[in-house]
């Protein structure tokens, strides 16, 4: 039986029962690869990472919240541990016996989805502190952390402050930290979650919309994370940008061309972004953080490029190719 505080689903191994700890930093096969724990595995990016690990023949464990739907993970045959970053005991059981941790977990998406009682500080700051502490005590060798890239990381907001605090903790840790800083995700920043909704014929643009962002796709970032988690000696900070940088205005025009119909643009003045990012910090930290990040992204070009992808043997899809593929599917929505 597994220890109390975490639940291994029926038909799967107890904590560490079938896991090897050999070859922490080498590329291995399923037979001898040390277990990798993925936190945030039910999310859009996390699930892609798990698929990549499984396809590479790597033993994988996932920390999954008790209320989360883990059907897709079960179908992949990974070991599931029910727990939460806010529950230190379940975290301790989840990290037991693993050699590498990959974490994409965050609260901002779930708060946007309606989980208003989910405290951002408890997850993105204190939860990560507990995860790192448990990992150190369990002698985990490597920690791959999904942070933020470009100007957005530097702003003062609940979400970005927690990101920087976690980066600092990892740099002080004896573990080999791999901090991944992707530019803005196409799947998120071209969606209704940030009121960029070309399917509805309207998009909201933070500020002037003239700064250039090297948007990245989740498939490409997931492939990069898998590579970094299994490489012999990866860099400690990896910045990922797409092969093409475009403005928000250019993106709106590209969607209109791909759909064959106009898209109405509405700009949120920078002054409103600054005020909103301040007065909404307590009541709606996810919205305050998004406004602060949007302001930062509108104030300067991201400056990121695809060099790190190339070093990993990955050819990332350009943002215009993504829009050209997705745009026609939105027609008539």
C-alpha cells in the first residue's frame, strides 16, 4: 500500500516501487530511465509534455489534483498520484524516488476558468516553495520549471512576482535547475481567455499593439521541455522564442485574412492597464497579472528567438503558419 497522504490509482505502482534511480542525467530507455514527475500534467502544456515523455519511452509519474479529470493521463499509462501543491504531505509522497521534476502547474488558468477560491499565492509561491523543499529532501537531481519569457517576467504582479520568487529558490537549490522561459503562447494569447477572439470577430489589444512578440506553440515548447529534462547537461536558463515576431495588430490582420472576414479591434489604453493591474490585485489577481503582463508586452519587443529550439533539434512553427492553420477553422463561429 502507498503511504498515507497520496493516492496511487489501482493497477499502478506504489511510490518508488518499480522506479530506477540510475543515470540521472543521461538519455535512457523505459527499462532504466529514472522516474520523472510532472506537476501540472492535466493542463494543455503539461499533457503535451507527458505524451512526449511516454513516446520517448520514459517512466513518468504525474501529480494530479483530487478533483481533476485524469482520463487522458490514465490512457497514456503513467503513474498517477493524487495530491496538491498546497498539501505538503501529498507533495512529499509524489517526489519520493524520482530523479527529475517538471512543473508547469499554476493557478492563473484555473482562476480564469472560475476557481475564484484558489489562492494564487498559496499555489504559485508557497506551493512551489513546498515542492522545492520536498524535492531537495528527496534528493531529486533536476528540476525543470516553466517560467515566463520576455518583458512580462519583469513586471510587478502577483503571478510574475511568484515566478521570480520560484526562480530564485531554484537558483539557491542544490538541484540542477532548468528554468524555461518561453515567449507568449499562441494558444493562450490568441484566445478568448485574454479577449482576443477572432472567431467572434473582435479582439482586445492591450495598449498600442505595436511591439513585437516571438509567439511560441505549446507543441514546440513541450518538445523542448522533454529534451531538456532528458539531456545530459542542459543549460540552467533556456529562453524560447518563435522564428517570427509580430505585433498584436499584425496578428489580428492575419486572422482576418485567414478567416476571410473582418476582425474588429478594440484597444485598452495603457493608463487603464496600469490602474487595473493595481486595483485588481486582491480581488482578481489573475486579471491584474494579465493586464500587467500585457502592458509589459506592449512596451517593448520580446527580443527572443528560436536559437534554443535549434540547439535541441526542434524547428518551431512560425506564428503566421499557426494563424493560417487555425484561422479557417474559426470561420462561421
